[in-house]
């Protein structure tokens, strides 16, 4: 069963990687080092992505008004955040494209999300990865390389991303 799951995850990663070779809106490629950038982790406190090197990092790029984003984020809460939030080898950041704290804090409260939802008011984070289209997920391994990217929400793709996160976190734990 594990071999079948691994093959499915690998096949999805290859298909995603192939599709993105032809996608002019995606600025990064699988295997690239992730761009480093600073962002507000909470009001008034700025950090750099490079501070999280050594962890598996998931970045979700969304907007509060986006229907596919609003379908995906409740699944992110239950299938990713609730499962891995206590894992010291995992970091997760959701960036609201063109949205500030004034919109994101009430949105997060209304939806009952407990994961970090952070502002990207001027597309500074989004612009490191893409020119358009949300939601997007970017998975960065412990060395800083992009190992997975997705555009939009599709149940099978989401399931394969969750399986890859699980596989990578088990692998990281075994090497420490």
C-alpha cells in the first residue's frame, strides 16, 4: 500500500511539474531554491522565510473573496494544520493577496481558522511565485528547495499534496 501511495504522489508531482513548465503565470520551478522574503508574522513583527530553513514549509496564497480558496482552506485547517501544527519540522503560512490585517483578522475569526493568515497587501510575497491565479500552494523542503507547486483547487491534487507533506515530515523526522 505504501508503494502505491508513493507512486501516486510521485506521479502527481511529475504531472504538476510538467503542467507548470508551460504555465507562464508561475515564476518558480520545482527544484528551484525558494525566494527569500520578509513578511509580517504578526502585527508589528517581521521575519524572513530563511529563518524557517530546516523545516518543511507550506505557503498558501489566497484571497478572502476567492471561491476555490474558500473551498480549500477548511480542508487545510482539518487535514494539514490540525494534524501538523505541533510538528517542530513544519511551518505553514497563508498569505492574503492584496489584503491587510483589517480584512484578514475578521475573516479568520468568522471562518474559525487557527492557522496563520498573513497580509500580502502589495503582492510582494505572491509576486515572488506567480503573476496571477489563486489559490496556490508552494511546498519548500528543509533545504529551501521548492518540491511542489499547485494552482487552483482540485480534490485529487490536494490529497496528493497532503500525502507528500506526510511523507516528507516522516522522512525529516527519521534523519534527525
